[in-house]
C-alpha cells in the first residue's frame, strides 16, 4: 500500500509529517513520492532477480506522477455500494487520461458485503477495466464466485469469459499507449467532445462502448450512442442481436441480470480470441476471430499487436507483430499490412479461426472459415505471409 499506512485515527492514517527519514529529510517533503520510490525500488529488484528477462508485475495503491513506469494501481478501499461501483469507472477513466492506464478497483467492494445483484453487476462492469481483481476486507463474508448459486456463477463466469475474449484488444491498446500515450479506457468526451455527463459509459479504445447496469432493481437503462458529424454506427454485441443504431441516439434498453450493454463501433475490426479456456495462459497460441463491423460506407479497419507477452524481446530484439486489418469491399477480403517492417515476427504465431462480417445495409451476417479458394483460414500463418510480402497481403473471402 506504501502510503505509508499507519492505522491511527489521530495521525490521518499515515506517518506523521514531522517524522525524519534518513538524510534528515522530513516525511512532509517525501509523502507524495514515498509510494513511487517503493515501486521503483521493487521494480529494480525484480529486474535484477530475473536478469532483465521478465517484465515485472507490481501492484500499488499509493502512486504519483511516474508510477505508471513501474506498477499497476488500484483505487483503494472502496465500499460495496452502488455509488462506489460508478466511482470505479470515474476514477479509472480519470487516471487513464492522466497517464496511469493500468487501473482497477476492488471488484464488489473492499468494505461491507454486496447483495447478489450488486455482486453480479460489479463483475460485469469491472471486466472492462484494465486491472481486474476481486478483493475484500478480512471482516467481510467469503465471496468467491463458486460459493454462490449456479445462476450467479453463470453471470460472473460469462463476464470473465467476455473479458478473456477481448484481451487482444487490451494488449494492443497497451502497446499503442507506449507509442502515443493514448489512454486505454476513456470517457465519451475524449472522442466525442460534447458528451460530458456520462460517468456510467466508457470507451475501450475508439471501437468499443460499454454501458454497464450500475443502478439497482432496474429493467431498463438509457444508452447514449455518440457520434461526430452524425456518422457513427454502433452494433449491439452483448445480446448477440448485432442490431445497429445510427448515432447520435439515446436508446432505452431492456435489461435483465444477464444483460450488460456492449457495442462495437461501425468501421472497426475487433480481433478476439473466442476459444474458451480455463486460463489465459492456455490461450496464447489460440487463433483469432475477426469481427468486421462495417460503417455506412462499407469500411472497417483495426489493429493487432502480438509479442511473447512476458519478455523484453519486443524492445531488445523488436520481436513482435503489429498489423493493420482493413476490409476491402470490392472483394469482401481482408488486407493485412505490417505497421512496423523493422520488427522480427519469426517467433510470433498468429492465425485466424474465422472472419465475421456485420453490415448496416440489411445484409445477412457473413461468417467465413475458409478463403475464397477453400483454404482453411486456420492454415494461414499470418506472420510468415507478411515476411514473404512486406507490403502486406489480402485474404480473399
């Protein structure tokens, strides 16, 4: 926690400011960087331990400008109430704008005990924050998902599965953050400047919008689907309807406990890993499913970044693959372009299981598992094809 935390109500729960550190430094002068120095030294120690071969993972509660270089952060002691659920989004969207992007909150609240509805809604919402952890005070009731009824387990399980499927999206956004400083999760106004009062809506990158149910006992929520220049289309994903809406629009959406409204932006290609596994470690070499969500001009594009997930070889040897995915309307194909031709993808495994195309023109959903000539998509070695054709190649469908 590294504030440092001192459990004394008379001391503001911290070390007294008049405390003297080594070098005759009063705590008043270092209080705000105390946690940062802890995480920095821990990061240094882990790098030494592993001889610089593994990326350290450190979680901190106390943080300061620069903490994002060394650690993920969580928002501290929240309470199992509905206002704190909404606050978890506000806090993490704010921290993302400030550059501390690896943010999360204690799922279902650290203090007190959530009721069954809040417990389920919190998992559905928290699945979209960069850092995702269930955590509670030792005085609360045990709340591991397997202790609940099967219906509740299914809601939690589905939320976790949905997060796992979208981990390629988060991973790509993390990489792009290192390049450009973009936040991972964003308030609507980051992309749509006139949309200020929406703490219960969140963008993941530019292409995914979530509006979790953050109110108790409701059967309907209002979803605001934004647009710049009346040009954005949004596809409803969570209910498998893929119904599309032309923004800007407010949609009164019926919800039950299984519904947590999720939308893909028209014009996007979302790369997911849809094979369900017990853990993410078992998903590393699984193929991708590409969800092509056409806009009104039949255009869609996306990006995908892949490396070995654990080492620093993406820095030391440029061992990674970073590609752009583009839909070609004339041939209903997918063009894959290497966005960094200086990278070395010889140790990278990328394959595609299926390509699913959604259109706002009333066309049937098109799902492909083979190329136009009948070659199974799964047989295409994407990295190898790009090494043979540095300017990119097209998957004809």
